[in-house]
């Protein structure tokens, strides 16, 4: 079992920055690939960024160059640094990981970007 807790969301003006954190517990964090997803009202949940156990990262085209995913294995935490935020980045952001056929999600953190 993996327990994920996101934090760091909030209200920010367009062009601003936020850093999201996702703290994991229950398993050896360094063995887990991690990802951030988001879901805007009326839209499907989408992958924002992912990071492998070795640190390889991938990003959705819509956030490339603006968002950075990173991990701190000593703190069992994955981060999402979000810069140059746009109103279309407004969504609930979720942390996700998998272990075999099991998947685990956090409760989500709201990010609202005002124009």
C-alpha cells in the first residue's frame, strides 16, 4: 500500500509560480516511478509530468519549458515546480504511482490561475 499526500496548491495570478509536493509513505519511495496528473472542470484527467526511478522525466507538450518534475528520495517526496502559469493550468493536480497492477492516487490539490 502507498499513501500519497499532495500540498502546495493555491490561487496565483497568470505568470506566477507554484511548487506542488507529494509525500509518499508505505513503500520504498526510490522504487516508485511517480507522476503528476491534472483534471480541469469538465475535462478528462491528463498526464502532466512523470519521473522514473532513475530520474528520467517526461512532460505533456502543454507544460514543456514551464513545469519541472523532480524527486527527493531522502524525503520520499516528488515535486512539481510550475512557472509561467496560465489560466488554462487551472485544475486539481494529483500525484500517482503504480506498483505492479496496483495504482495509487493522492487526494489532489487545487491550483487556480487568475487572468
